[in-house]
C-alpha cells in the first residue's frame, strides 16, 4: 500500500470534488423542477398529458444513466440539424450534456417520488382550504407542496445519494470530476487501489453529510 501516493492524491481529488458538487447541485436543481412539473402532469385528468408524463418517467427510469449520457453527448452530435442550430452551443460541451442527462434522469425519479407524496395528502386538508375560500393555486403552493415535500424527504434523500454516485459517470465523457481525476492519476501511476480508496472515501464522506442532513430535516419537521 503506497501511503505517499494516497496523501499526494488527496488534494487533487479534493479539488476535483468541486466539479462533482457542481454537477450534483445543478442536476438536482433542474431535476426538482422537472420532477414537480411531471408529477403534476401524472396526476392530470387529461389522458394525453398523463400518458406523456408516464412515458417520460418510464423511459428515463427504464434505461441506464450511462446510455442516456452517451445518447445526449455522442448521439445528438450525429444529427446535422442540431449541429447547425443554437442547441449545438450547449450540446457540444460535455459538462452541459452531463447535466442535461442527470437532470432528466433524476427528474423522472423525483416525479414519481412527488406524485406518491401528493397522493398521500388527505383530502380533508384540501377540502378545508376550499371551505375557507382559498383558491386552488394557493392550496397547491401553501398546503399540498409543503406536505408533499415533508412526506418525500426520506425517498428524495436516497435519490440525492444515488445522483451523487451517478455523477461519477460524467468521467466517461471526458469530464475531470472526482472519478475522472482518479482515473487520470491511475493511468500515470498504475496503482488503482490506493487512488480509488481515497476517491471512495471522499464519496463516502459526502454521502455521510447528505444522509445526516436529510435526517436533520426529518427531525426538524417531525417526520
């Protein structure tokens, strides 16, 4: 076991963690809005909107995240129309392709988490709001969403952890995130065990922080 290599690799891997956290935060930010939108679509009485949302969720939950990244990064680049459009400004960059893939993927899972949370809300809360003359818009934003967020915390916490680990796939499209830098160091030192132990420890520590933060929120809101 080369302890010197592990010590020397740690600062480089720690710096690469910034890219990993940026990928994670942006993906979760966009994915949360996508998930909320499609959760509402899934509860729609309009058959077309409902089936469209179901198809989106089924597609992205039913295919590997790695395949989705490859299709967006390598596949769209093969389409001449996209290369000649303004979309190419974004899709030619591996950073944004990874974020798009991550956001769409986590958005699909988040939509199902939120839909389940919305369905657990007792109808009495909504009926009470209506009896007080509160509009449907205010009931949705002030009553339904806060309750749904509280109900979905445990499941969404797991999704954040899965997404954190999923960001490691960004290295397959040349991004120098935590896993990408680890692979680069391994290619120059030929000592994978030491480097991956350090990288894995950083992932484990970030997972520990996320897990305990979600637990704190659960206690805070008396889940």
